[in-house]
C-alpha cells in the first residue's frame, strides 16, 4: 500500500496529469512566423514534462478555470512574463535560423580554359516543413589579375526539391541526381546534361533500396569517360514469409494484390546503429551511364562493348575476383586515385579501431598502382603521414579529417589539399603524398576555421568563419614566393540580417590555453600539455560587471568544438551571455596521447578540466561566479550532469541534450555498448567487454555515471531528449530527471517524438535552443 501511495504521489507531481486530466486542453507552444505570439501556422508540438509541485498544480487548474485569465491560453509551465521572454527570444532565433549553410561546391574548367564554372550546394532550414531546403547556385570564376578574382553569380538559385544527393561528372557536363524513396517505391536516378534530362532509371526494391548518401558509405563515383557510375545502396529486402487464411506458409512470398494472404515479419535483422536505423546492409552497384574506388578492388562489371547500353544488373559480380588492398592495416576510408592513376591514397582510422575510441588521430597512406592493371593482395602500403602522438605548441598535431574532396589534387598530381582539425580550429593543409611534406595554407594567426569547398586548378575555394563571423567564401592562390594569398569573394549565399550583423559586430572571441591542473608523473607528455577553450564575449562591459557565462561542452568525447560559426551558439551569445567552449583533454586535434588520456578516466579527468577552465576565466575576472550555466549534449550532457553533482554550488542553471546519465542503464539498451566499456575501462576494455555485463561491470558503470552524484544536485536543469535516440536511449535522461523531481529540484523535460541522438530536425533544433535561451535567462540574469 505504501508503495502504491508513493507511486500515486509521483504521478501527482508530474505534468502528465496536468496535460491529460485538465478540464480543458493545455495549450502547447506554437512557433509561427515571424513572432512567437501569433496564433497561426503552429509547429507540431513536442511532449513536455514540467516540474510542477502539488501547490503549483492547483495554480494551473485555478488559472484555467479563472475568469481573470482574460481568455488568454498560455502553454504549459508559462506565465505572462515567461511568454514575453519566449516572444523576444523567438524573434531573435528566427534571425539566426534564416542564415544559409554552404554544404559543398564543385568547379569545372570551361572549354576555352580562360575561366571556370562553379556550383555551390546550399541548405537552409525550412521550419514549417521541418526539413532542410536544398538549392544550387552557379557562378563563373575569372581570375582577372594576379591579385584579384571575379565571381559572376547566377541571378537566382535552383531548389533541389526531393533530391537526396547530386554528383557532377569529372568534366562537369553531366549531373547524377538521386531521389531516394520514403517508402517501398522505386529509387529514382536521373542523368542530366547542361540542357535536358538525358536518362532516367526507376530502380525497383527487388534490385536495391535507397542509395547511401552519407560521407562513410556514399562512395558515388564516375568513371574516366563518364559512361559508368558506381555507388553503394541498400541490399534488396529479404523475402518475408507469407500466410493465408488457413495458416499455410508460402516460401516464395505473395503478390500485393493477393488479398487472401498476408506477409509475416521474418527474422529480426541486426541494424547498423542509430544513424542507419531502418536501413539494410550496403552493397556495391553499377549503373551504365568503374574504375576501382574502394579498398576492395573489383573490375567494372561491364566491358567496353556494353558501355553504351542502359543496364541495371543485379548480382553481376559473383564470379569476378575481389582483391583486398589493405591486408596489413585495420582501417581505411576516403580512397582517392592520383590524376595519372599511378597511385591510390587513403586515410586510416586504425588508431581508433585498435584503441576502441570512436574517433582518434588519422593517418595517410599510399599504394603504388600496378601499371599493367594486374592486382594482388600483396600491394605495398606506404605510410605518408603517421599518427602524431604529441606535438609542440604551433606544430602539426596530426590528421583529423571529417571530409575529403572527390578530387583533392593540385595540378602537379602529387599534392592534395584537405581540411583538418588543428587544436581548436579547422585549417587547410597541403600534403605532398610522395615527399610527405605538410604545409598549413590557411592563415595561421586569425583563429578562424577554414573549410575546403573545391579546387579550381591550382587555386582553392574555401569558406572561413568564426564564432562571431558568418561564413565568408575565400579564393586562395599560390604566390611567386610560395605563400598563399586569400581573396574575399562577394557572395549572395550567406545573407546576414542587419540585426544579426549589429549583434555580432559587438562580440569577440579568443582561444585560451588552459594549463593542466595537478600534473602527475604517470601522464604521457601529450596529456600534460595545455588544452584549450574558446571564449566568446562582448566587446563592451556594462558597469564593469561580467555577463552571465554559459559553459559549452561537446560530445563524443572524442570530437572538438572548432572556431567555426554556429547559429545556435551565436544566438546564445547575442542574448546577453558570454560563452566558454571547452576542448578538454580527449578532444580531437591535440595529438593521440592527449586523446587517449581520457578513456578510463571519464567523470574525473574531463570534469576536472572543465572546472579548471571555469576557474581560469574567473581568475581573469571574465566571469561572475554566481551566474554560470552549463550546456552539453551526449558526452557533453554526461559532463553537464556530472558537474552539477560534483560541483553543486558552481552552477545557476544547466541544460542537457540527450545526456549520458547512467552507463549501467545505457550499456544494455544502446547501439554502441562498446563505448561504455572503452570509456570506462580505457585500454583494458577488450578484457572486460561482454554483451552480458556482470554485477562488477554494472558497479563500475554506476560509479562512473552522473547519477552516482545525484544526491548533491540542486541546479535547475533542462532536459532535451530524442524519443528515437538509439545511441543514448532517453531512458537514462528520464531516470535522472525523475530522480531530480523527487528531490524537489526545478526540472523541465522536453521529449522530441521523432528525433534521434542529434536533435537536429529544424523544428526540434529551434525549439531546443529557444528553451535553452529562456531557461538560462530565467536563472542567470
């Protein structure tokens, strides 16, 4: 009976009862255009759990039944003052959300060779449709002198409605367009010329499913004479068992028009993890419209006599020999042939594979390609750029590449250009794959981040930005004295609203070096070196007082918060907050020893690094100790909930997006259970890993988890959870939030029904950061 009463009391303390038992429906937030308070065009609401005590419950019911409410319905948990704050912040967030992103670019030489053509793929959130709108904008590039370049832009962009991916041919005369189905419909493939649709294929599900368009499995490749295209797609759906009204099992399946039978489910298939939920295993397909572009090499399944036929072939490579090119290395990705076909270069994540860390320092390798075309599995692999263990300040810290151009070569045929993380920035490098010479070609002293878009012969098209500067297209060329010069390109793509310009013009950023506290002899040299934090602040102080501080923590933990422009963080910094964006030890870009110092020490080393960074800015009188908020997602949420438990008097407010709160709960429900073992046990994780954790394992997970310190937490905390998160199932966040409610801590939980780990659907991202802004303003101002 006592247990039943306790459960009833917990129900009375939850907002679910308010939502479902109120005499009239409780309004949900609506975010129309351009103002939050307009009653039209609502965005689909999320499920909201607000921390209401029984006393506040009575107030909610009284408000709804009171004539003094003047007929104005307020969303759950909002009073009139809070609604006004939502209105103001919603308008500001709209300004930042409207800024476009430059996703990709391609360049092509004209027939005369005098100028180049370029095509930019741009995206912009479409909040009403809850999708990203994609469009293409073309331009003509002419280098008018040694020190100037002219971009002649098309007057309007072209929207790519329903397009999943586009891949131009090497010459730029053809365009491969994929429209993946959202159901069991055929996959649509189109081949366009400059003026018309040349070919169209409707590939049925019996041949393959959707074409992979992400950076890892995509691999879409044209051959040299532009008659073949290779790509990876989902394998055909396996045949499902079929039953009729008598229970008769038909092995071959049934027709959709056979109303006397139905299809069963068949055996459950292991998936590829959250990012590929619902997708089947990728397989290689060729459409006749290959030279090998994988580290498993296979001859193109069509001979020259078939080059002009439109073929869709299934299982056409069963008797073709396959050669594994990388027998001696445990990981390889982003293969690229040299322009003359004499060698193949590729990146490797073997330090990640060998250590178990989900991201680590990359290495670059080269394979000499046989001139006679006779392949074997014993081809020699040459190490071009090895894993950098530790680097002195200002020196090359190793490769950390998240993308690679399909054609990364300068005209000498042996130099590649790429983007890589260098401590807290994204930089551009040139690498001679024969001599292994590495040069940083983006400016060294700016602190900006640079992302590579395309090459125009020996020239580079890139985009540069900072936490307080919106993306700017740059055009780089090599001068006579072997230095790189960068020109600003006037572009209509990234239009910045005047209000945003005004707000950003009053902000500045700095990359701080944070000395490691309590250095011990058992640390590697790389782990003893300073880590970094990006500090964003106002150029002017009001009455010599510091603005409230938001401590921003990235996930991973082996990722990095680089100094590129983020609309969400710029919104927060423009809302009256300074930002401290911490790249604690374990982040990418600082050498392998610093990265590998964290596994086995999560919840202690990373927590101490964050506290050290906070004390550093307080010591510089750049932060008010009584007005500090903390924000993080995934492992950053792990740190957020750890910090409010281990340093309960440090933070005025907290917000956690899909946080790891309880490893003991996560390990049995996540699509990455190995992550729990790697980060808990470090280099010894393989000795402990099992699909059936023991009591000792679960105890270790519990003591490493934020929930271990929950009895000390008193910080008001906002939880933002994706209901379809397979990586960090929302049960860990809900458990933590309920435990805080039970303690009487002020808690708000928003569950996004259709979001996975990233919470990056346009509406969800918008509502998420709007609530973060309002929550922090409430407790920190």
